[in-house]
C-alpha cells in the first residue's frame, strides 16, 4: 500500500474515511440525478426548464462563491488550526462568531439578490426572450434565500469535518435532494396538476425545503461533538480576521469561476431553447464521479494537510498532497473513458422519456463527452486548490482563476464560433480551462514544496491509461454491437444492459490495475474486500 514519498503520510488520508464520504456523496449525486431525471421527464428541455436552470444558477453561483468555496475552505483551515493551537473552547467561540456574521451578511446578500434579480438575469441570460426573462426573474427571487441556508449548512459541515466527523455532513446534501424532490413535486402539483409551466414555481419553492433540511440534518451531529450555537457579535477577533483574510482571495478566485459560468450561460442563451438545459443535465452527470472521488478525497485530506502545514512539516505536507492527487486520479481516469464511450446510453437510461426526447438525448450526450475532457483535472483541483490557503499562499489560486476568465473567452470563441461547435464548444471550453487551471496550480505548488513526487504521479497516470484499454475496448464494442436495437429496447432491458457493461468494464479495469500495481488500487481492494467479508460474516447462521 505504501509507496515512495508516503512513508510518513501513508495511511493518514484514510481510505476508510474517504470511502465513507464517497458513499455519502454517491448517495447525494444519485439523488441529484433522480431529481434531474424527474424534472427532465416532466418538463423536457425547453422554455420552462431553461428558465429554472438559469434562475437556480443565480443563488447557486453565490453558494459556490461563499458557502462551498471561500467560506468553507477558509473556515476549515482556521478552525482546524485553532483546535490544534488553543483547544476546543477557542474553536467553538470562533465558530459562533463566524456563524453569526454569516447569518447577518448573507441575509443582506439574499435581500440584495431579490432586489437586483432582473439585472442579474440580464447578465446571465441576455439572449432569452422578454417572456422567458420575466419567468426566470420570478423563479430566481423565490430561490434566493437558498444561499443563506446552504452557507450555514457549509459552516456546519466545516465544523464536523474538522472534528473528523464525515458521515452526517456528507449525507446533508442528500437531504437537500430529497427535500427538493418531495417538496418540489408536491408544490408543483399544487400549482398545476398538469405540470405545465406554472408548476415550475413549485420546484423553486422545493429548493428552499431542501436547503432547510440540508442545514437542520446536521444539528444532531453538531450537538454530539459538543457544539452549541450562541450568537456572538464580537467580530474583532484574530480568528475571524484570519478567516476573512483567507476568504478574500478565495472569493475573487471563486468569482472568476462564476464569471466563466455566467459567460457560458450568456453564450448558451443565444442558442435557442434547449442548450441551457442540455448543458445542465450533462454537467450533473459529470459531477457524479467528480463528487464521489474528487470532493470526497479533498474533504478528508484538507484537515490533515492543514495540520501538517501548521506543524511546518513540509515532507509530510507534500506526501499527503501528492497521495491525495493520485487517489483523485485513480478512479476519475476510468470514469472519463466510461463517460466518453457510454455517454449516449447513460443519458438515455437516466433522462430519456416523457418530454425528454431522443434529440435531447443526443444533444446532452454530446455535451457530456466534451465536459468529460476536464474531469480528471477538476477532481485533482478539488484536492490541490484548498492547500494553498493552508500554507498561506492564498493569492495564487486567485490569479490562476482570474487568468482562466481570459482563457475561457478564447476557448468559447474558438470552439463555439470559429469551429461552429455550438453548445458543445461551451462544454469543451470548460474542460480545457480545468486542465489549464490544474497545470498552473500544480506548477506553483511544486515551487512551494520540496517535491510533489511528479515522477510517481506520471507513472501512475501511465499505468491507469494502460489499465483503461481493456475497459475502453469493452465499452466501445458493447455500444457498437447494440446497433439500432437500442431504440427498440424496453427501459428495463436498457438498464440491465448498461449496468452489465459498466460492471464488467469496471472489473476489467480493476483486474488490469491490480496486475499493473497501480498505486492505491490495493488499498481500495482491501477496503472493499474488508466490507464484503464483514457482510458475509454477518450473514452466516450462528452455530
């Protein structure tokens, strides 16, 4: 299991913890897909769903900006160091101060968002017709309080992760999906039993139900760790100042990412009804492996890396980071191959039916293939980017993200207009920007630490590519062999076919990876075998 460079750190990024987070994130992502497929079948990819996607993107952009980006990363870094230096009481005091500040400031942000929604919609979707823009404004105003709920949920997640409690916070987003599905469908039916355009207002209200559940679901775990929230307005505190200092560049970095999203949205709004929805559905599918592997490993590794940075143990820091990146690549490389080769049957099984037509299937699958180009880079960035804040180099990700805005504009023009790829060009541009972003961050981090074990990373990537060859051959052959029979297959047959192909292909990858001794595969095998053995022992009859 241990390899060169991991002698000190090997095993500290726990495969068990990462597996726990992966399982929880998998549950969330699957529920997210269920949410998307229900919406796709009820509303298709047209006027109403385009408006909903654009409207939800506004509070979602702010969520990425404050909650799951700058605030979460800065808070976990400072909170983890506060525990190590000053103990629990000082850490709880910091949590109360930051939570109180978040409630006040994000309430103001939500109110301002509601007031200036028309201007924000114009920035995001200028190409929409006046009627479509007006409907988008209505939906966005309903959903803006979501930013307050999800930001507080992210703070709770930060507290729990820093205490090495990963299960409850990782499952919280599943409760958002359950709440938005259940509450959204009930309210949508109440608004319009025929599920016409008006019923989409119910979906907007359902996001608030889900956001509230995501927050409150973490309260029991917080109480078990000893945390009790008490409003604290004494914000002139060294810990609060440190959080804000870390947040500043992170907000700018996240802002740059959101500017790219906004630019892509404006491009898509000029391409008629459908592209905004196709891109959204495709990106949701790409987020499944990204969340399960990249986010899970980043979540588990950040508190450990922050503490090694505090101890100024650069050898352990670089070993932990290098191992985290390799583990992130381990399963996103085969996931990329699978998404590219099986994009159409995956989209068909998940989304096709109802108002989601075969034409929408082909369009969404094409966007998914283009997005998948950046999957490995996205996953590695989830591990790499937060570590800059742990070592006090908070401006580096900021400048990289700002530069990405220019790159995104160049790639958008090149792919979408010069090469007339349309909406596919927007997805491909996103993937290429992620690759450039990771390359720049990796080079910068390499200058900060003694080594990132790049040789080992390249050898691991080379072995992963070779291990993917039999898997890729199986996926390509299976889809080609299905030929025109796919259209005549019943849904259950399609589902069984896809599950079988994915299962056999995954086994072929793992067999090849084990034979090649790819770093980390043996640990994953041992983890899975250990769980299987425990299940089998539980199932044995007692003598």
